């Protein structure tokens, strides 16, 4: 390939809105297949296996923590914007 073709492809990939999500989907499918193959060949000890209710509880705790973190970040951002606008007022 010539440098012109490589440059045009790179510019198309950089400016396109669907190339990065497509790469993410392909990578997700590839990793999903890899995980399934790994699960078939690796045998975990019995004390590492969990029930569905345990997994649900852990995921609920993670979602709650993420919601709290999001609220904290939004609050701090609003306070920072308020303080910045107060400093720039013409009083």
C-alpha cells in the first residue's frame, strides 16, 4: 500500500463514528469466545463457585456504589462551577 492510501484510511477511521464501536463489538465477541474456551478447560475449586444470589448481591453493591460515586462527582462539579462563577463576578 502506498502512503497515500494508508493516510486516507487512517483519516477515514479517525473521522468516522462507527469504526471504534465496531472494533469494540468485534473485540467483545472475541473475548467472549475466549472466556468460554477458558471456562471449559479450567476447573475451579469448589469454594470459588458462587450461587446466582451471591452474584446478584455483589452486582447490586457495585451498582449502588457507582450511583453514589456519580452523585458525588456531580455535586463536586456543580460546587466547583459555582465557586468559579462567584470569583469572576463583577462585585
